[in-house]
C-alpha cells in the first residue's frame, strides 16, 4: 500500500505541474480594429486613444508589436492629382492599409522647392516614426533632410535622389537610377534609326530629369547621333506643344523625340498629330499614363521607360514599418524599381493594370 501511495502522490505532483505550465486563454476582448490610412490631414482610430506595450527604457518595439500608433509622413514634389503621382499615392495608401499604420501624403501645389523644404521641416517637427521624401533638388532640400536624420527620424527616399541619398544619411533609396535609364532610352532610340533627337524636359532644374537627358544624350552621341534639350512648362501644355512645333520647324532633321514624363509626352504627341508627322518622327517617353499606353498600343509611340512608381510608393512604407517594429534594413543603398520598357508587345497587358491604378 505504501508503494501505491507514493506512486499516487508523484502522479498528482506531475499533473499539477503540467496544469501550471498550460498557456492562458487568449484575451477575447483585445482590440482588433484596423487603423485608417491618414492622407493629407491627421486622423485617429475609432477609440481615439490606445495603450502602448511597456518596454525597457530605450528599447525598440518588439517584432509583432502593435502597429496602430506608427505614423509615417510622405513628402514628394509631385501632386496626387498628377497621373504619375496618383499611382505613387495609390501605392502609399495600399501599403498603409496592408501594414495597418497611419500615413500622410503631402506635396507642394507646384514644383516649388522652398515649399517642399517647409513641408519636410513641418513633418520633422511633428516627430513621425518615419519619413519618405523625393529629392528632385538636393541643394534645396539638403538641410531639411539632414535635420530629419539628425533628429533620429528614419528617412527613405524614393523616385528621385538616387545619386545623393546615401550622403544625406538616407537609409535606402527606392527608385531607378536616372542616368542609366536615360542611357537605355538613347540606345533604343538609336537602334530604331534616330539620328537627330529632342529631349523634352518639363522640369528643368529637377536633377533627376536633367540626368535622364544627360544619359540619353550620351548614348545617342555614342551612336553618332545628336540631341538638343528643349525646355517646356508642364503647367502649360498648349505652350509646350507650340515649343515642340517651333523646334521641329527650326530643325527639320529631327527624327526622334524623347520626353521625360507624361506631362511632356502629351503635348509632343499632339504636336506630331497636328503637324502630320506621326510615323515620320519616333516618339518615346519616360513613365506611363493612359494616353501614353494607348499611343504605344496603336503604334504612335515607340516605347515608354517604366520605373514602376507604384512600388516606389509602396515599398518605403513597408520598409519603415519593418524597421520600426523589427529593425529590418536593406543592405543596398539603392533598391532598383526600373528601368523597364513598355512596348507595343506588352502595352495591352499594362493598360489593364493601369486601369486599376497600379501602373
């Protein structure tokens, strides 16, 4: 009997130990409400308040920590109403929804570097968990961006600024390298038989666009062709069209035009149509729009250089969220999103994707 009692006592001790190690029941009252995406103006969650998990002083949030309090500000030089930048903003919005965080998208009303630097300064003063910027003019934006870095705010650049991002202390640049993209466009133009071309720049002073023209010029020069840079005003498409017509009249040997974005492509396409020069002068552009894609599909444009701006908006939000919650970083200084080329062979497929606002 004594032995039996000993066995029973041991069995009871084991059962009690197992019960003590069993996991607690999940808290069914936990808040699972998604945080709404913040765009342009600040929004709050449904409750208006929340609690943060306690951490040791100076500790970073643990992986899987609540993302509802994360706020990221995006300051670009492109308005969300622009056909190119609307796709960037769609990427930003989708990433904010997927990550369950708050994001604000801001841009000056026009291409205005003073206004843009002020927006960056205001964003820094609001102490966000991350900042995304485009860098069309490094000299004008340098102080504002370095102030953000010095304040300890993680900064990622996108779209423009690949050549200066690292020296400014930016974590990573998401976009294409503009000179190489222009060079690739020049090689394609030369292969199509273009010997005398215009590079139509709708934002002279935007370093990224200047680099596109430089790469294009170098590739064409290497192939024995010549290039003239033509400055136009993106805010005035009628005058832009007139400038293209005047340049073609002044130089009848021009047999190719490269524009640096849809706002430059539309006036150039209209100029060729009105002058009856479609098919005689090859036309190509950077970036996509419904009009550009339709022209490529119909054979009125040779190609478009696609930098995939949707993921330029999407990826920085994901990367900053992962850095905030898990200290993840990218090893490369530039995360390339282009260049790719849309031609008549794949234009129809891209048109379908463009209708969804992602290309």
